[in-house]
C-alpha cells in the first residue's frame, strides 16, 4: 500500500475533523486520495463513493459523523467486504497485513 496515500488521508482527516463534526450526525464522510470525496447516508453508500470517485485509491478513511469512538472503515486494495464477509471496521488505521 502506498504510505503516502495513507499519510495524505490521515492529514486531511485531522485538518477537517472539526468541520466533519458539524455535518449531519449519522452520515459517513469519505476521505480518499488526500481529499474529502463526499458524504453518504450509509456505510454501503460510503463504499460506493470510494468506488465511484476514487477507484484507484488503495486507502480511504470512512468516518461516521457523531460517533464518540474514533472508529473508521479502511478500504484497502485487495481487502474488500466480500473477502472479509463484512465491512472492515476498527479503531485506527490498519493495513491489510495487520501492521500499524
């Protein structure tokens, strides 16, 4: 995975954190390729945004607005909901090999 892409996404998230908190609670913000790609009402819709707006992304942050826990879903090339059997969710950012 491109470390630069992960870094850019994390930097964008940190820069936008306060702004994201003011958006509609319960919606999902999607950050990929170092910028906000948009908002979706559901996690499935957020995955759709990644596929449609950033199909070449190897990493994305999907943040549910209004959650107290810093939970996010990570889109990794080669690690999809189909392979895992459910949406990939966790605290922090983890690559497909399980490293930090």
